[in-house]
C-alpha cells in the first residue's frame, strides 16, 4: 500500500506509457488491492524475475525504464550491473540514489520513509515534482455494509483487528482487556477478523458478550479490505499490530494505536499524523507484540480518543464537534465522500 502513491505518480507523469508492476514474490496488489490500484498500471506480474520482465517488454524502439523499489543492496547492485549499457533508464532505491546518478543531476539523499522514497524515484525519472496521494476509497457496497455494522450507535466507534501473520498479531487476553475497559467507558467496539492467525472468535464472543464480531470472510460480495476502509472512514480509532491493516486504515485517515513488533517506524510507519506507536521492544520484557501489557495499550487508546482529531476532517459536520459516525448519520444529501475530502 505504501507503493500506491508512487504508482499514482507514475500514471500521472507517464499517462501514455505501458506501466508494469512486477514482483519476485506474491503481492497484495494481485488480488486484495487490484480494484484500487489496477487502473494505475497496465499489468501486474507477480513471482517474476526482473530479467524476465525486462526481456518480455524490451520490444520495438520504445524507451524502457526500471524503477527498483527493492531494499536489498545486493539485488540493487546486481540489477544495476545487468542493465548497464543496455539503454535502460534505471532508478534504484539506494542510499543517496547513487545507482541512479546521471551527469548533470544534483546529488541528493533519499527520504527516510519508504513511501516517499518510492515516490521520489518516480519524480527523478520524470524530472519533476509530482503530487503525493496515498488515499484509497471503499466501494459503495462496502459503505452499505459498514453502515449496518455501525448499528446506528453514536458512541465513539473503535475498530480492533488482532489477526495477522508472524509476530504481527495480538492475543485474546489483550483484546478482552481492551474491550472490557473501553466498553465500560461507553465506547462502541467492533472486532474485525482479518486474514492470518489470531484470537478464537468463539472465545471472544464468550468472554466479551458486548464486543461485536465481524468475520470478514462471511460478508458476501465485499472484500475484507473494503469493509475495513469503509469502517475506517468514520471510526474514531483503530487498534491493532503494525502491518497491512494499519496501512490500509491510514489511507482513509483513521486515527490509530498500533503495537510495533520491531519494524523501523521511520521507514515503515503508517502514513498518518494521528497514530500512537507502542514499541513492543520497550513495552514488553520479551519484545513481542503478544506480551505488551494491555494497560499500556489502553492508556494510548484513551490519549488518542481525547485528541478527537483526524489527519483531514473529511465531513463538514466534523467541525461542529460531532463524531465521524454522527456526521455520517446526519448526511441526508447522499454526497459521495470523495467530493468532500
């Protein structure tokens, strides 16, 4: 998802070019995000070596450019050598853009956050500054589902997603403690089961009867990413581990509390100015997300709710002090949210 601003910039800078997004492994862009980013590229080639991509598109007299988002120095050096002298413009994600330096070009350091690094590579290739836009928009069907899930309640809406892969997931005990505390405070809590391992839904239902559970796999015709986007548009807060769901929520400006399992937040943080990051290596004796004390997370949640702000207040009624959900409930003009962002 942090590559989407760069893909959007590439389509803006090169509207008539054939743009291919290629990866050597699987990619969320292949299925989960294809409807959001598919119009930005002409082809998505996953599990394809760079050499094969270059060979398959090196046809005719057209100019070929390679923008390398990878972060391995070894891979970048190998690609640079393999493309040397072949008339291919190569922009590499390398410190100081050293591999992409050309005579007459001013030397510069790359931005720290990877999303801005990728975007800057496209700008260097285009030779001009380009708009940076990381926003996504849910489908109308997802918005309809989100309205039903919100259940018309005007209490602060908090979305929790503790499922994930590897160390990017929280435990049932953490979810139960957070839910008990915030429900007692009068909040409206919604747990969304996302892909990966995590707490058992039946256990959560038994231990916290007032916690409303959403198994995204059972929402017919609507993908989990769209459900989360739609909920995130008017949720007061998202809670979860650092990972794809947090980045997804950042595209709709959702305030959030995330627990980081050790990723470099300067490079991988969600693209939001309304995020409270709890570093597990400092908050837990084991350094694991699963062992961060629930009271630490609850304190951060209360701090974020007290701020009551988003990156961009996208609904007019927000300025009147209403919650995003209240603003949505009071919207009788059926305006497309995109028009008022």
